[in-house]
């Protein structure tokens, strides 16, 4: 898995698990980064939405991924006008308060 620089995730909360080719992949939501804090209410609403989008786009999870961490909620940008979640795919399940910087950025589009 290649390493990509991104907003540093400081803490996260586990919200569920999805299957990718028969393997469990943990799903978490970033709760704090070096730039912002996410309230509990947002975790409770965005977590299930993120899981649903992952389940519709399982091929976006690269082989070897053990955890998908939601970084940015649904948005679009000049760089990518399609509405998507931004996530970090991790080669291991990280402790909730010690997230290494060895993940890979991925977009999960909300519409096909």
C-alpha cells in the first residue's frame, strides 16, 4: 500500500465492519484531526451512511485493507465535482487514539 499525505487523523471511533472478498474490514469515523473535531451526533449519522456507500462500492477497498476510516463527510470540490466521502484505507486496524500515517486516500462516490 502506498503512503499518501493527508489531514492527520488523531482519534477515531469504530462504527462497524464490511466484507471485501470474504475478509472483514473494520469501518471507523475520524473523531479528531490536526484541523478539526467531529461531534458524536455526526459520527452516529455519518457512520451508517459511510458503511452503506462502502457496501455499494466494495471494489474501492484495495486488497490488504484492514480498516477504512472516514475522514471527510460527503462533499464535492473543484478537483472532483462528484459527491463523495474521503477515507483512509489502512493496512492494519489501528488503536482508536494512535492512527499511523501509512494509509492510502480513497474516494467513495455516493452516486454511480
